[in-house]
C-alpha cells in the first residue's frame, strides 16, 4: 500500500500506516495509529487505534513480556 511513518521519543514509538482489510468481498483502506511504550527491558505496551472516514472504529491494547 505505501510506507509507514514513525517517530521515536524517549521510550515511546509512534507508528502510523494505512492497511487494506478484506471485508465481505470488498477491501477497506483503514488508518492505524500505533503507540508503543518500552516500560523496561522485558515489557512493551502497544496501543493501536483504527480509523475510517475520520471516525475511530476500534482500539486494542497489547502487553508483551519477554520470558
């Protein structure tokens, strides 16, 4: 589709990109805005939101922990 844009500031990384999602035989182009926070050397928190037509359609928060 294209290129993602990212910015780094301290322990935070913001990644913005457009994604093609197949839905019921059609393809929707949606915008994602990911914020990733490195809490310590083993823990990353990722909060992502999805938008279409300027409206937020969903959010997800993920926690990653290295074992």
